[in-house]
C-alpha cells in the first residue's frame, strides 16, 4: 500500500512540472499593452505586418502623419493622434516669385525644419492670377511638387481679399489642383485667404466656400480644407452653430502679435470650446501692417496658446521686403542657403521656434 501511494505522488509531481512548462511556453512572445502579439505588429526593423515602415521610423513629416483629418477641435494624423504643424508662408506670388523654387522649399525643410509651407498665390492685384494665370499657377505647382518631394505639407492659398467676386475662377483653379494632386496626403486647400469685414459669414462666405469645396470634392474626397473667416480671418467665433457641412474642414485664424492680443485669443477660445478646429495659416510677430514693432513677448504668449491647443501655424513670410515681418534681409537668394546675416530678427526668432519644437527628419 505504501509503495502504491509513493507511485501516485510521483505521478502527480511529473504532471505539475509538465503543465507549468506548457504555460511558460504559451506566455511567449511578449504581448503589447492592448494584449496583442507585438511580434505580429512590427518586426525588428520597425515594419508592420504588411512590410511597410512604421511612423517611428518615418523619414518625413508626411510619411509619419499621412492624411490629416479633423476630429472635434483638433486635426489628427493617420494614427488618430493630434498633430501640430509649424512652418512658413511664402509672400504674394507675383511680387516674391523668386522664392517659389524647389531649392527654397528644400532649404526650409532641411535647415529650418519646417513641416508645412504655404504658397500664397496672389489673385486680383497687379500681375496676379487673374491677369497672368499660367505663370502664377506654375509657381504654385513648383512649390507643391517640391513639398511632395521633401515630404512636407503644402497649403494652396487663394490669396485674395475679394474671392467672392471671382467664384468661378476659384472653382476652376481648385478643381485643377485637386485633379492633379488630390491623391497626395501633402495637400491642404485654402480657398480664401482673408475676407474683409463686410461680407456676411452666413450669406456670402459660407456659400462661397461650399461651392469651391464641392468642386474640390469631385476629385479629392478627403484632404484637409481650411476656410477663411470674416475680418481678415479673425471672426472664427461666427462659425459656431453654422459650420460648413464637410467632414474635413478647419477654419482660418490670422493674427499679428503686436496688434491682436488677448481679445483675439478669447475669440479663438470660444470657437475651440464649441469644437471649431482652427489653423493659423498666417501670422506675424509684428503689427498688422507687417511693419513697426516686433513684439517678442506677445509672440511668445501666442505660441504658448497655439501649443496648448495643438493649433498648426505658418509665419508670414519668406520675403526680402524691407518690413519687420519679412524673414529675409533684402537681396537674400531664391535658392535658400541663407546665412545668419541674411535672416531678419523676426526670421531668426521664428526659425528658432520651429527648430526647437518640430521633429528633425
């Protein structure tokens, strides 16, 4: 009887050892925090299960973030994470066309570390698009092509204060852009730079945007569109309760730090609190004239506000015009490679802000 008892005990011990070994084998490989098998999601090189490079190993901003999509008052990337872009706006195309070059775009990406650039195509004024269509359009296409090559985002800006007077021309232009580039995630459309004070949001500006957007969406169903608001794109709170019916629209906020202070930030905050997404496609560190006082303190307050709310921005502007807002000194070349003494005080301040906060690629 004692011998049988020992045999049974030995059998139980062997069974326990075998079970523990099986459980240990089943626990590997390690799982991620969602309980999914991490080895199924990415290999040692950072590739996903389809062999595509993951965001962590991306070599450009667009490769990392992909198509931008509005959600609530934020702009999200392909990973459903809030994204904040920082970069530069070019000056009116007909007056500073020397900077609408692939070399300037490349330099802004590589040296300034911009992840967005804005092509401000002048419309009505002397030698603008309406009187010189092919020349001005080609400048914009050059910038778009360069931005795609560099892997940064590009805003195509209908740079006008009277766009409602040229609706058909705007529809035709943006339809052409959408057909040519709508399959690229780099593209951001801006159909109206700065409406003046008089046009009503409800009866003039919103209908204008809706008609241009309808043309864009015929060819490009999903890229981000940024819509200008009344009073030089400052009255963003007027959009509340009367938003454009499109799933991927944000609204333009413009400011100049020495002129527009807490009053305008309060307007912006009301819009944000109502789930209105904002994008600062143009701002200056100066007075609204583009000249006068360089307000460093207020520029910092604005940057903090934009950072806190994940609002993207472009600074005005890459130009060598003799005014305070210009980023370049007179005579700076159109091919980039700008030395420190070719960059203005405002340009140095903005460049430092971009390089400090943007990821380097």
